[in-house]
C-alpha cells in the first residue's frame, strides 16, 4: 500500500545551521512518521511537548504491512522540539480511520461528502500515547550531533552528523526508533523499539 508523503520541511534544521562555529543548545532532530497498520491510517490531531506547548496537526499517515519498519517511512519534517535540544517526551493524539477512506466521487455533492466525512470522524476514538525520547538516545550520540552542528565547515550548510527520529504507528501503538546519520567515514548508530 502506497505511503502518502505529505510534506517535507527542513527549515528548522537547515536555517539555524547556516554558519560556522555557531552556538547550539542541542542536536536538533529530523522527525519521520510512518505506519505499518493495514486498512487504517493514523490521523494525527496534535503533539504536546513537555513545556505544555501543543502543536495542532493535520497529518494523515498511511501504510500497510511491510518487510521491515524502514519501508513504512512516510512524512518527514525537520524540527528540534521546544528548544534546540531533544524533548524528554512527546504526547500524541490521533484517530485511526479506515484506509482507503471515503472518496468524493462516491457522493452526489461536496456537501454530502463533507457531511459523511464529519460523521465518520466524529465516531472515531481519540487515542493518546506518550513516547519517551531523550532517555532512549545515548548521551554520547546527542553530544556527537550537537558538536557537529556547532562546527559546520565554512561554505557547508548541513552538519556532518544528524539525528533522525522515527515514529511508526503499528497495531500495538506508536513505536520509536532513532538513528544518527553521518558523512563517511563514520560509524552510523541507531536503536529503539523492535518493530515486527
């Protein structure tokens, strides 16, 4: 089942990184949302940070059974939480409508389609889950990426090492993975939940 890639935004990662020997508070991170759920999508309503900041989302992540979690990768965005550091946790709110969902061409009018969608979503349970993040990433990895971001060579816009965070929706809730990517030669690192 094809994954919908909704948007790609590296602005919050790239723009602060323009410049050499800059002061940074943390590694920043690139967040990716994917799904291995069959016949359902994850309609992300909101993400809340430890500071209480609540970001309203309109993202829908679709997927299906895949050979491994890497094939479930979908929507990507560059961000760094409330500060340039990695947040302790994130609280997710989402619904799981059927996928594929209702199609406009199956209704006599836009109004009828909108009414059917609203009715369908109103009956869905709002699910929540807190996902721990910073405690699950080794401190030395965060230090490596932070150092890389603060020592970007002149004329180069991206750091040599970047932290990738993956949130994968499964039948058992949200699974978490992390990876440190880097320019060669380098030993890439990663960890997190086992995803069947």
